[in-house]
C-alpha cells in the first residue's frame, strides 16, 4: 500500500509546472490575431472550413492557409508576416 501511495504522489508531483504554455512572439507581436490587420481581414473573409496556422519555414515565421471542405479543390498559400 505504501508503494502505491508513493508512486501516485510521484506521478502527481512530477507534472507540476509543465502544463503552462509559453507564448513566443510571432512576427514581433504577442497577439497576431489582434495586431496584424491583414490577418484579421483574411479571417473575417474566411468561410466555415478555412483555417490559418503558423509555422517556421526556413527560419522565418509564416502563416499557412488551409481549407478542409471536402467539396472544393484549393491551393495552399503561405504568407509571411507582412501578408
């Protein structure tokens, strides 16, 4: 019984402090959805199946446009920080 309590305590305390995600600046801003006007405009015009993600490409931050609508063909587009 003591071993079970010890193992349970180790599991619970081993993960403490690791659930906080640190947001790194993207395009020299901390809130791109609020600070990048061109991104706001794209998102306002986006449809129900469209999405934007951020990634690192050749050492630079980029925004990737995607569409998961099964009824349309689309071209993937990658935008830099300036849109």
